[in-house]
């Protein structure tokens, strides 16, 4: 006669617990910082968008409106979604530039000097 052996999950439990105990976990704070930095790299925020546009204007010697159009074309961003990314200082620079190019009517406000 054959011996009957019973195998249950309890037979494997000590090995499983032993394997789990050897895993190394990073502290939660470092993981949160890494996630935040990855989000900033992958997704645009107002500050990153403004920095990229300022860099384009400085290096390419083009105006702000052209820089935004170029940036959107290069990165596959729809023009309709850009309005959310434009910060107040960048908006003022675009407004001043548009006034100089006669795209907007001149206002009595002070002129922004570059």
C-alpha cells in the first residue's frame, strides 16, 4: 500500500514568509520624492512649461508666440490645452509682444521692458 501524504498551504507557508522577509523596501519618503520628480518630468506644469518657453526664446531668438507654437508642434501638444499651462508672467510677456506686433490694441498700462 502506498502512503498517503497530505499537502496543504501550511507546508509552503514558512518558505514564503522567509522569502518575503528578504525583500528590501525603501523608506516611504524617498519613494514619494521619486514619484513627484517623475511626475514633473513626464507631465507639464506651469513652471516647467514657462522654463521651456523661456529657453526657446533665449536660444532660438524667436518671439514668445512662435516659441509656444514651436514647442507645441515638437511635443505633440494641442493648442487648446496650452492656455492652462501659461503662467501670469508668461501671459504678460505674450500680451506685451502681441501689442507690439499690433495683434492687440494698446492699453494705457505700463509697458513691460525686457
